[in-house]
C-alpha cells in the first residue's frame, strides 16, 4: 500500500481517481490547488504525487519545481490534456517521473503507478546500500604497524589522490594475497578515500557466479535474450558505472569471459546479452586473486593481455604470519569492536593468550583471527582470554630425559617455533626439578644465570605450593 496525493482542480476526476486507487489498496488524498498540495507534501511526505499541469493559481510546472525542491526523491506523475504534451515533456526534464494524458484510462493509471512505485522501492534500496557503504567506510582503517602494511597504506593514499576525470580513466589495480588477508578491505579503502567515494561500489564474487550465468550477470541481458529473460536487466558492470567495479577472485573467470572483460575495459563499453548496441561504461576496475596469475598465464588458464591490463598498479598483501606484532594489534582491535557490538563487558587477553596468538601460523589470516576472537568472546564468560579460550594452544612437544640426564626434544612434522621449544623445555626442566634452578640448568646443559635470564624472558613463575 502506498500513500498517494492527487493535486487536481477537477473535483469529479480527482474523486474518481482517488476512489479507484483506494480500491486497489492505496491510501489516497486529493487536493484542488498546488498551494494546498505543497503544504501536504511538506508535512505528510506522500510516496507518489499525481499532479495536473493546468491548475488555477500556481501552475503545475511551478508546483513541480517546489515539490522537487522539498523532496529531490519525490515521484511525481504529470497529468495533462493532449494539447499540453510539450509541457509534460518539459516537466519530465524538471524532475517528473512520467506523464499520462487525459482522459485517463484506469488500467493505464494503475500500470503507471505500479511502475513508478517499483522505481521508488529501487531508489530506496540503492539509498540504503549507499548509506551502508558510508557506515562501513568508517571501519576501513588498515590495522597494523609492520613495514609492509605501512607501505600499503601509503600506496592506497597515493592511488586515492588520482583524479584524472571519469572513473574509467583511473588506472586498474590488482590486489594479490592469500585468502583472508583483507583484499576486499583494501579495495573499499581505495574507493572510499578517493574522488569516487559517493559513487557505486559493486563487488563481484567471481567464484560464486555459475559459469553458465556469468556473462548475463556481468554484462546484463535484453528481454528475450534467452528462455526466462522476460525483461531486460542491466549487468553488474553497468551497475558500477561512474564508480568502482571490484572483481574478487578474478582468476576464476573462464577464458571466454576474460576476453569479453578485456574488451570492456579497453573500449569502456559493453553490450548486453542479446543486445544490438554498445553502452558506454566508465568504471574504475579493481581486481583481486589468491592465485599465481603468472603461473596461470604460463599454463594457458589466464589471458596474458588481461593480466597485464589489470596489473597497472599491484598491491601484494602479506599473510598474517609475516606481520609480526600486527596480530596483537588486530586481535585487540577485533576484541574491542565485538565487545561493543554484542554489548559485553570489557575483556582482555592474558600474556599466554597473546603468546598463543603470536605463535599460531594463521592459515586463514585476518579472517580466521576475527573468527577465533569472536568465538572466544561468545563461548566464554572469562574476563581474561587465554589460550584455552582461543582454542589455538599449541600441543606440548614430546620431551624426554636422555641417558645423559639431559632433556631432549623430538621435533614434530609441523612447523616449529624456536621460542616455543625453548619455553617448553625450560618449563619441563623446572617441573622435573621442582624449580631447583641449578639442577634444571644442568638438565638443560646451560649455565644457571643463562637459565634465570630465560625464566624472566618467558615470564615464568613458580606455581604456588598447595598445603
């Protein structure tokens, strides 16, 4: 049901139209003058306005200008006699959605209104997603202090400052990195920090589009292009016109589609499936992949010309295991954000918890880290988050006492951390000797002062004696 305002000084027609639309499920009100209509628009904000172009007092054209001034998104349909069609066309240039001629056929009126209300719903959805993008852009800071992350942040800033004109004239950007390293975050940061921030950002998950539907999804199609195409539909590339098209996992596209994508990037135009004419498209292209595209080119799985067209500017994101203390900064940032999101009391990581975060290899990178922290926050009521809450505590290494009385470690097949090995050896030696530092040092084959230094380094403390 929509709220519809009819502004027409022909009382009989206005009552008839209002009665018909009310029977169709809409809430209708009719007013005889533009002045009264403007007052109603300002206070009630109707979903749709039927405005007669010939009114006593203020004209329909002047009323239209006032209405669009009050609400730029207002849906206004002009009603006109045959002799005033030129005025109706002028009204559409001033912001009217459509016009219909009097005498008005009720079926035509119903169809035009349904089409206009669908347009309004699409506008509202677009506005919602644009607001959502703006809200998300407030969380686009790349967390990290490692040298490689600082270099990436600096490069994003340089790219964002490029403003040659149309979006399609901006250089393409290729983002490389393992799954979960934050390629989508970098793409959004480039978009929101540059001149295209208020324009569409369209993300295409190349892995999630079925191959048989990929061309139609990307390039769109015309009515009747294939069985089931009952209406024309613009593609995702067309939806990104004026803004940014982000092709995530571009390496998964088939060779045929790669050729069409290259042509679209080079010529800045596309042709819908089943269409006859080319459509100009100006969109900045950002592509991302976790594949080795050079190897894919050598294997004949990725077009060399498209590869070189995409990699005008290349950003390679490091895996989390190579970012040093960034893992701690990221974990604390995620923990703070999630405690606020779920309205939970403040939590913090224990030193052992932070050590576990540092030593884990993070095959899923930043995405895995966020999931681990979220799980720890939701499944435990502990104020302090340690290794057991995180679920990533490394299993103890097999340590045995040799015939010489010293401790020996058997290295596992998994990657090892020398700091972790040292800590576990010292803990085992101290436990075996009941914290006799001299005896523990002998078992480890090191001096007593060297052992004391390592006890301080690993922040080890003698467990309390329970009587």
